[in-house]
C-alpha cells in the first residue's frame, strides 16, 4: 500500500464520520420535527458542509499522482480531514433533547463553527498551492476570488451575530462555491 492509499483510508474514515454525524443529525431533525425549533440557515449549513466534504474528498484524488510524500503534506491533509469532521460535529450536538432549539444552538456555537470553517479555508490554500506546484492540477485565477470571499464571510461569521448576515452567508456559500466549480470545470472542458 502506497502513502496515498494509506492516507486516503484514514481520511475516508475521518470525513466519513463527519458525513455520518450530519446525516444522523438531519435524520433526528425529521424524527423530532414537531418538538425541535429549526433554524433554516443551520439546516442549509448542514447541507453546505456535506457538499464541502464531498468536494474536498473528491479533490484529494489529485494527490494520487504524487510519488514523493513528505510528513508535512501527510500532516496537512490529515489536519484538513480533522477540521472537516469538526465542522460537521459542531452542527449537531451528540445528544439532542426532544425540545432542542437549533436557532439558539446555532448562535451559541457560531464562533466555533465559523472559526473551524475559516481554518478549513486557511488549510485549503497551502493544500491547493502544493497540488499546483507538484503539477497535479492547475491553480485557476477564480480560486483567489473563492478563497477571499469565503474567508471574509468566515471571519465575519466568527464575530458578528447578525441574523440577516447569517441567513445571507448560508445562501452565498453554495452559490459562490458551486459557481466556482462550474466555471473552473467549464474552463477545463473548453481546453
């Protein structure tokens, strides 16, 4: 088993636990829908993090072409997976009471959640640059717009509890992220 295969098994387990935690939380929301106080931006963030995990998990496949691994790269990707798990875990507490208030919970955990989200983007920068420098993938110009936008929203989310901002942030994330994926994918197809 090569280094990439070894790492991909470990990463798959870690991010797989994050996916499982989100899906279990959403399932409990459905089961207890009559007693839970739901906050739709929280639900949207659950789907956003699922999308993020899938995108990053898929993006890890580019590392398959790397022959020479360093402990730094291994550690960076491992930290990436851990942060993705934390983002998922912060969305739903492990034990949900039947009368759980997701609105209150979202704003109580907001600084932690957006700190982890910001850390994920800060890890994504060296990870993406290393892939580019290793010749594994191109670094699109749109990447800088994506990262700048998401970092700005992440840092703002840490410090600002304005409801309108958080509703907008939950919507902008998939629009900007999926827009980035669409434009970069179309650019690759056009080549």
